[in-house]
C-alpha cells in the first residue's frame, strides 16, 4: 500500500497541494494496515485506525483522509473498499466572527500611528498594514508576503496565497495613495529589502511580532468582542467580506455575480467559504429571512 500512498501524494502535489498532514496520516495508516497483513484499504481497518484519535474532529480528519485516498486507488484496483463519507458524524462549526465597525478600525489605525519609537518606521508600517487588511480583505500571510514588485499599476499581485495560486487584487485609489505614502517613508530609511512591510531593523515583518503588536493595539483601544471571544487580525478579512455583501445590489442574479466576484477577489477555491459570510451579521441574516419569506409567499427570492 505504501507505493499507492506515494503515487497519490505525488499526483496531488503536482497540482499544488502541500499535504504535510495527509502525508503523515497516510503513511501511519499504511503501516497500521501492514501490521495487520492487509494490502488493500478496508473500511473496518480505517475506522479502527481513525478511532484512535483523541477528538471527534481528529477522528473525522483521519477517516476522511483515508476515504479520499481510497477513492483514488479504487480506480486502479477495485479490491480496495469504498468508505462511506462522514462515518463519525462530525460537523464543523465556526465561531461567530467579530465584525469591526468603522469606528473601531479608525481607532486601531490611530493608535498604530502612535506606536513607539515615533520617528521610526514602525508606526507607518502598522498604519499601512492594518489599513490594507481592512480595505482589501487580504490574508495576513498574503500581506506579509508582498514584495515591492508586487505593487503594479493594475493592483496587488498575490503570489503566496493559501492555496498556492496567484491572483491580481485591484485596489481603490485611496488604498494606492496610502501605500504610496508608506513607500515614501520606507524609502527614506534606505532599507535594502524586497519585502513591502518591514520592521525597524529593515527585515520582513513576521506574523508573530505583527500579532503581538495587534493585541497591544487592542488593549490600548479597549476593544473587546461582545461574544467574549478574542479579537483577531483575521477578522479584518471577515469584516471586509461582510461589508461587501451588505452593499450587494438586490436580485438573485446580481447577488450570484457579486458572490462570484467576491470569491475570486478573496482567493477562495470553494464558493461555500464565501457564502458562509452571509451568516455573519444580523443584517445579512435578516435579509435572508425576508427573501425566504417572500419566496414562500409566492414572490421572487
């Protein structure tokens, strides 16, 4: 079975998947099966192996990894058993994201401008970074991966996306103006580095230090979530997506086009990830409820 595992991993990596966790899980399962003198995937063996994980979520991940692998190798050898999906009945739930208000974002940017040392690059870097995340919905990893050459006349070239795909992100004229102001300050420091966002020492910003500074800003602004959850940088991305959807024009066809455009802009590979944002605010849920009621009463959704 090890050869089949290597073949499966090679094919998926050829189309851009990293597969570090599936690599570990598949080799672990293949060894588990070999210890039982089995050379084909068996449903009972897959369930037994997956059940050894500590949580339902982990058991689900282990089982689904083997199920996808079995679907692939069954095309070449039908002696591998078909594994029914979602054996453990796991359903992923997402916490309600905090949607930052315009006032909260302005407060974060204001306090970022007051970071010390005042005459260093740091306050300008964090003003530009937070503003960019709020105005474009970029993932923090994408923003930190930006190079000077990625700022084009058409927008931002995102090379290091979550799913290893490149996309072009158009930006508003105000975003471009903000980045140009940051670049002027950055160039005055004469740092020799291709990354856009730098620390005071002229090296690329790392996520750990950005996250630490962001939580420092949250404390200084006294921002807290009404849901009692910790506020996070990634919620700026949620905020952008929700605000875009709230501005969506009415009409099912227009909404569908809007959703597709937003999914492309955000770099989603699955439209379901975009539709999830419809559940994120009371305003959007109310709109869904009103449309559903209209449809049930004979109107158009």
